[in-house]
């Protein structure tokens, strides 16, 4: 299933940066909670990844958000509209691809978009041109869809989902089956959609390395429950529930005298020495980010040569395995 979920024009509301609010959503089947009191928010223009092991409830959560299945408890608010109480009003702000995009293979890409235009009010020719340019399909719109690659069909699906100018784009495993080049293209186009159109994106995927490159935040669930929400960025992975940056960074220093460096750094209260290798003249420390210049200055004042300083970061995959117990594949 893909595309706009409802006909009709969209109300514009820029007064609140919260585009999507999942509020205590529960899905119960035969006395078992598939999703259990799940809550999170997505703000305008951010890309948020929904992560979890197989069976964690990711697809069930997405299906409840777009109204494909009902909620047992809780609610989903889209641009101030309740999915439970005002489905048409809420879903008018949503575009998405759930499962695989489906098109008429004997028609061109342009004709497929024209077909959706006929079913949805307010879509102009200019909008069709805008979305096809946004996803890089300008040169392929006159080709029949049966000649499209999988990546091109995925991009056409995103173009169709954007036609009615939604506030949020929801994608369930959009990179399934794509080759590395197609995955990179998909990532670049989604980032462009978020930055140029200000559209929020909620995406689930098994490819943690891609999520790390694409997303500004991740929501991690396991057994239907929220495990953590984390911010991703150049400063590392931080707890999004507090907005705090990582208090410390781990860095490895390559020096000309590891023993002398250890002796000097051991006298600095802000530094914790984690490992020393005199053989390779490397020392690994834990230090506050703002304290690094002082550390470098202290080594220089002792005449200790510093050849390299390198931050050690744990990948999203490493963190994910910690959050979920490390015993199941995402």
C-alpha cells in the first residue's frame, strides 16, 4: 500500500513543531500486547528511525499510525488531529509506503501519478513536476513502469506519496531489495525531502548503518515496549529523552612517550585513563569534550609530542545490541 491515504485538501498548521504524537498506543491480540503503551513524538523536518528486533512491533505500530489496523488503547495525533476521532483530518497530513508501492506497469510513471491526481483534490501539474524532480525521476516519467528498476519504483512511490503535500512521510522498510547504490540514493532523497520540503519522515529499517547515516533520532522498541529514544549526530549518540549530549568522549592519543603521557594525564582530575600501550605509544582516555584543549596543552608543556588524536565512537549497531540485549538480529 502506498500514497495518500485520503482524498481532500490539507489544512496548513505551522504553529506547532510536533507533527506526529504517538500517545500510549497499545495493540492487544488474544490477551497479548503486541504493542504496549508506546509513546513518542516527531517534529517538523526531522527523520526518525523506528528500530527493534524482529517481532518487536514496528510494522504493527506503523499500521496503527496510518489507520490500517485499530488501536486497543491510546491515540495517534497528526498535526493536532486524532486518528481515532478524526481519521480523515489526521490522515490527510500523512503520506506513506506500507509494504511495496504498486503501480500500473503498462502505464508510464507520469500517467500513474496522473491517476492518483484524479483521485485526490488539489494536486496541480506543478506539484507533479516538483515531486518528480525531488526524487530524481524527471528523465524517467515517460517510460513505462514495467521498465523501472526496483529503486526507481520505490522513488516513484515516494513521489506519489508526496503529491498531496503531507506533513509526514511514513516508510516501512523502504530499502528492502535495493542494491548499495539504490540504498544510498534513497537515503539522499529522504534527507532532501526533509530539508527542502520540511517534511518529517518516520522510517523503519533493518539496516542500522543506513539509519545512522540518515536519521536525526531513533526510537527503539522491543516486545512492543519503548526501550530508548536516542539522538544521532556528530557528537555521538545521546539520550533524546533528556536532550543531553554525551558527557564524555573516549579518545586515543598517539604520542612519542606513552609512559610520560600517562604520568602527566594522571595528575589531571578531569581525565580518566582507560588504556596505555607503551609498545605503540598510544593512550586511551575518557574526557569531557570541552577539556580536550587543556589536555593537549598539558602534554605540550611537558614536551610530549602528540602525533594523533582520534575519537572512539560506538556505532549504532553496537548501541542497539546493548539496548536490546544483543541476542537478536534487528
